[in-house]
C-alpha cells in the first residue's frame, strides 16, 4: 500500500496547530517527533524533504545505522526505546557525529551515569535527556514511578553535568487520561524538588491516538508514527 508521507505529515502538523490554538498555546511550544522505527530510510528522507527534522527511534542499533546512512546534521534524533546501560556509550558515540541526539528514556542512575561519561568525548556538548516515568503501573512498561522520578531527576541535575534534564516522558496506556494527568503531577513534583518553574520541565506524552488530548494537558513533545508513516510491519 502506498503511503503519502508528505500529505500525512502536513495533516498531522495541522492537527497539532489546531490543538494548540484550542488550548490557547503557541504551536511553537509543541515539538512533533515523527516516529520512524522499523521504517525504511526512504520514508525518513521523504519526511525530511517535506520539512520534518525531528525523528524518533526505539532501537539503538537501528538509530545508529539510520543516523549514519542519512547523514543530515540538522536532524534531531530522539531515542524513545528502552536503553540498556551497556549500550548507552555506543549510542552516543555513533549518533552524535551525524546529528543531534535526545534520549527520552532514562530510567536509572546507571544509564544516566553512562550517558554522562560518554559525553566526555564531545567537549562542550551537552546531551538533552528526559526521565521515563511508568504512569500506568504496567509491568510491561519501562520507567520509574513518581517517587523514583524525583530522585532520578535530582541525580541528573546534581551529578551529571554533561546532561541537560529537559523533562519527563511517558508511554502511557492508549487513551488513558490518568497517565497524562500523572505525568503532569510528576512535572510539578520534579520542579519543586529541583527548584525550577514547572514550565521549564517539558512533558513528552501523546502518540497517534491521543496527541491532541495530550497537547490540551500541556504536552511539549508528541510522538506520532503510524499516522505519518503508516502501520508498522513487525514481521520483517
């Protein structure tokens, strides 16, 4: 089935802009992450040709390969899959030479420390990170709980000087407002703990099925894949 990526992308952008308008927010406050996991390079290149510069990937090796093969330095790659501590340094080493890297799924001090240490090879460069929060309580979902999120965020701010804590992220249960509300609560707890304005803590929440509601609740990062690139075929 042919996928009209350019048209799909523009439709999603229009929906983001409308959602921002209805929420009384500027569209500039919301970042659209086009989730391209398992999709071929040609799909990313077509989205790039239509102005998209921010892409999300779930698998470390796939992201490393795509960043190198595409080689566009103005692309911002968001890693949104589970990250093992033994793969953190390799991810940084193999992506940063080809574009910007943002890691949205930091879920332990060990991973944070590994990323921080890896950045010593990139003098003066700071790595933007999000702490992943398990807002649904599902055992199959990665992330820390609310209390742990505060502790981990404080650890990053206090001890990982080559990392910049951008915000908190969740992969909640589809359509579950409680997950969105939980992340909003988490932002306030983190902001209080590290003594910043909550507005300075970004919220990465909302996917193809609920990104408009997420924007209404304050999301600054929406991760949209199938609505842009079509359904994924995991059999390949």
